[in-house]
C-alpha cells in the first residue's frame, strides 16, 4: 500500500508531518477526479454536473456507481463550473 504525507497544524501553531496510508476511497476519488476533468475538457467547459454524471455512467472505465453528489463535490474541489448559461425565456411574442 502506498503512503502519503500530509502537513497538519497543531492548535498551538506547530506544524508536523503525518504519515498516512492511501485508502481505497482515496484511490477511487482520485480516479473519479480524473474522469470528471476528462469529460469537462471533452465538452470544452460547456457541461454541467448532470451531463458529466450521465457521461460517467456510460463510461466503460467507470465500473462503480457514481452519484450526482459525488460529481458536484469533485467539481467544487477542482473549481470547475459550466461556462455556458441557459437562455432566458424570450419575451417577444
């Protein structure tokens, strides 16, 4: 199993390194982060969380179930948003 080192701050202000094992959840989260970024770039930053979710569910590389909450959490962690807004209703009749 691989290890990571995280820098933690104590309440007294001291810093120290913590030796942690990478969990299965962390590995899966890193994989999903890559796939979300891939689909976001494939659609030229004009795709939202629900369309990314539908693409992930069709993606043969993703074998486990993915929820909308997971996709939204990963998108906020990456700081990505859909760059296209829906048209507002036309008032001209």
